[in-house]
């Protein structure tokens, strides 16, 4: 079994009160392993996040799990030890049956960095193996989770680390003596996340055994939440790592995703609601919303018809629109613009928040997304490669038409009151290549470069020979 630890943590631990109170070597090793388990759990939870400072986010760990793994009488002492050594910060605020206490790494821990660690204590290794078997049994007994696990194990990395390192460099403005330039700085938060994923998947290149995947130091067991969404390690793979991957049969990976997925779902849900009202005054807005959904033009319409949104980059525009839909309270020009563009739709959204709480909107979005994608995914043939990532399905080229047809049929089924048979859904789902092609791989580009050097060298030799011949 492998765990994650903080570089140099053992030096901090030996000076702690908890360590000094122990006399037996096995007890000291057990303390180290239990501390590393907490570090590993926070790390695995944080690494799922994509924010650049994800390691500073608080991760909820249920007290029932803490007691089960660390011991009823010992888990508080373990947390005090980690807090006392300056490795974690504990947020003791919790709500029964809603959310647990949460923990985060300190800036000190993040600066020290993280590395893989073995399990030193035989007793704790036995416990972890037992817990892993329980989780394995749970995963294997659920056909949907097993499908996710099997297909994640089919992935392999074919690109070198330099590919992602080159792309996670931040360009910081630097003013020196009146000259403007940019300083290249490696984003350490992203680097930690990318390195962890790369190393963990690279060692799995030669195996398709899903058990090996579950034993990875960064892996968390797949789970299905109340909305129907599936959370798993494959869904957390960073963009440039995913581009560096293929199937173990060396097939390129493609993806099918829904255009403007969350807004499209909100538009379709409102259209279903508006249709039931049978009000003539709603027809112009209904026709507009349906057209934007079918053509995948929601964000472009907002950008092209609003000064407040028009100057924004696509990423910022998307974030701003989703925040207006999902946030508890949002005031300002952009909210007013959304109301101007879609008055009845936004009234429906705000009424939903007022009646059922602001989280009801995001819950509706996630549940409907799962009703579409999870429902399609679980019925895909077992003999093809497929991996669900919320509003997207990864697959190989040979399966594109099959999956697209199933997704379109599912949307038609869910929104039969809104979408008529004549409506074309081709633009609602986008198909794109994820994997780097052979020509894009660094190794291929380097080989091509070497060939140009050989050509240049041969040309020089030929030129030298010509001059020598003419001199005779």
C-alpha cells in the first residue's frame, strides 16, 4: 500500500509530544502511518479540484471514517499532532447529517511539498488492506462503478512530462527600467497536481488490472452522489494529462460533450415549464431559447447582445453566467443584462431559488445532466472504451456515432414536449479529439527535427565535395 506524506514530516513528528510519549518502535511507526493517512486523505480530496490553490481548500472528512481508520480514542490525538506540527488546519464547524469537520494544509506544508510513502506498520498495513477490500467489493458490486473503474484502467500515458510543464507556466508582468516584459514562473500548485497524476498513471501503463488503480497513492474510490453524478479519479485528470493519454490499444481518445451544458439544461427545463403554461406572451422567448439550445449558441448570443458580457473572455463569460444562475445572491450589471435578455427564464430561476433555496438550481442542473449522460453511459456496450466525465463521455472514434445517437435520443425522450422530431440536435452535442496525434507528440517532433539536421549535414558534405572537386 502507498500513502502520501509531506517532505520532511518525520523530522517534525519526532519532536512532537505524541511521538515522545511512545516507547515502542511499532507504536511510533503506527503514529506515522496514521498521520500519513490523514495527509493522504486531504491530498486526494484536494487534488480533485482545478483551482490553482486547490491544496489550500478545506476537505471534509467524516468523523465516522476517522474513528474507523484511526481509532475511536486516538483520532483526536492524531489530528492534534498534525495541527501541532504545523501541517494541517482544522475547521471544527460541522452540521450533523449535512457536512463534517474539514481540514486543510497549511502554507508551511505546501511549501515543504509532498511525496509518496510506504506504510511502515504491519498493523496499519493490514487495516488499510482490509478497508481497501471493502471498498473494492462495494465498487465491483455496482455495475456502473465497475464500468468506470475498468475503463479508467484502460488508459495509458504516451507523452513526456515536458508537454504539460511547458503549458502550466504563468506569465507574470515584469517592469524593469521602463521596459515591459514577462517573467516565466512555474505554477507550483498546478505542478504538484500535474506531477501527481502523471506519475500515478504512468506506472499503470503496463497493467489493466483495476485493483492496481485503486491502490494508487492519489486514487479515491468512485462514488455516485444523490444527484446521480459519478465522481471518480478519471473525471479529475487535468487537461494536459488527458491530452497525453490514449487507450492501452493505442487508440486516440475522443469526447462528446453537450454545448453549454448547464445553461442548455436550464433553458430546456424552463421551456418544458413554459410549454405547460400555454401563454402566448412566452412564445417569442421560448422560440429564442430553443433556437439557441439547438444551435449551441447560448454563450455567443449573450456575448453578442450585451456590452457587459461582450468584452469578456469566453472562460470568464461562462463563469459569470453560471454564477448568476447558481449563486445565492448576485447583484449588478451582468445580472440585469441576463434579465433583459431572458426575462421569463430568469424569473423562473429566481422563483425557484426563493421557493426551494439557491442550491435547488445547481441540484436541478446536476440531476438532469446525470439523467442524460449517466443513463446513456450505463447502457453503452461493455466491449467498447467509454468513460463518463459529468457532461461528457470519452470514447474512441469507432463509437462516436453510436454514443451521439444515444445522447440525442435521450434528450428527445426527456424533452418530448419541447423538441419535435424534425428538430436537428447535431449542434447540441460537440465531438472533439482529446488525445495528441502522433505528429503532435514531442518525441515525433524531436525525431523530425533530428532528420532536418541530418539533411543539413548531408547538404554541407555535398557542398564541400563540390568545392573540392572543382579545385582539382
